[in-house]
């Protein structure tokens, strides 16, 4: 599961908790903070939980940064994390900060729930619809943007994409990753979704396989099409498919990247893949 669910001693309540952290992947420190917070909260949202009781922030400050860079970059990252938490209806009450060779940012999200507040990811049935709530290709978009400053890498993809298209894809990926899944979590209850997961390091296929393996009923996940950020399929192929984007194993960052199943549309089909 995306979160641990721990039954408490007190009448039917459970502690739902998750932690996540990673290295910076975008150039804007504020947006990186937002992305990190959205990534942590996404695990709660993948279980249909719309409220978070408490957020802790985990922050590693690089020992390679000079005082000027540290004093400018780290407060922006902290503010981005805090703003995303407040947008999610919670606040950052503490955490841990350490000195490290690399910048690392993440957090811990906790909530005490009644059984009707979360959806266990094991209830898919034939006729459900599999919905992806954002386009794929975030990893490719971020890397392509970095390659604008690396001539040897840029030469491999410049025949299939323009610099402007790379910048547009990067912006779409960045704001996508920084957008919370909270609304989608609420819709899971409205439409009686049966299971969900977010899509992160193992890519669409890895997380879909894991979700399918957890189901109590015998079901088959059928993926008909993939929404992908514009031009990122061509970029992936031009690189020799090192990302394996169309194969479904390209890593994603889940601010609002999520699969969920429920009785929504196309009940005459086993599982439809749609945006």
C-alpha cells in the first residue's frame, strides 16, 4: 500500500502514515518544496484520504553550498513545502534538518481516520475504469530541460523537439507535479472507487502490476492508451528508449499522478484507460 494503516487502541480508529523524500529535480527551489510536499501527501490521497492531521518536513542541506546560496535557496524550499501543506488543509509542525553532501527534501504525513475515511486498494471488480489523473513523461521532460545546457545530450534529441517545446514540457511537468491530488481523493468517495495507487519510481507498469496483485477479485488491467506530455515520446525514442516511457517503466513524480479504479464509465468493458 502507499501508506501504513495501523489500528489504534481507541475504538475503530486507525493511524494512516506515510513518508517520502527525494533529491531536487527542478531549478526553482520554491516549486521543489511544493513538489516534495505534494509527493508526500499523494500517498494519503491515493487511499481516498482528503485530510491530513500533521506534516513533518525532512530537509538535508548540502554542505557544498556557500552561505549566500544556502540562505536564499533553503528558505524558498521550506516556504514551498509549507504553502503546499496549507493548501492541503494541514500545517508543518516540525521535522528534521541535517547537513549532507546533497540536498534532500521530503516529509511525513499522518492522519487518524475512521474506516469510512480511507479506501483500501484491494476492491477492484470487472467493469471498473482505470483513470490516470495526469499525463506521463515527467522524468523525460525534466531531463530534456537539463540537456538544453549539455550539447552532447541535446544533439541526440534536437531533431525531434525544439528548445521551446522542451521548455513548455518542463513547465507542464513542474506544475503538474506540484498540484495536489486532494480533489481526486474526494472524488474517489463520490464515485465509489475500489482501489488506487500513485505512480512514482516504478513507473506506470510497476505500480499497476502492484495494484493488480493486491486485488481480492480476479481482474485484468487493460491499458488502451497513454496520455503523455507533448513530444516526450519522441524524445524518449531519440534517446534509445533509456527512459522506457512507452513501455511503462519510466519513473514519475506523483504530485497529481494517480491510477484509481471505480465504477465510473464504460461499464461494458473490463477496464478502460482514460484521462
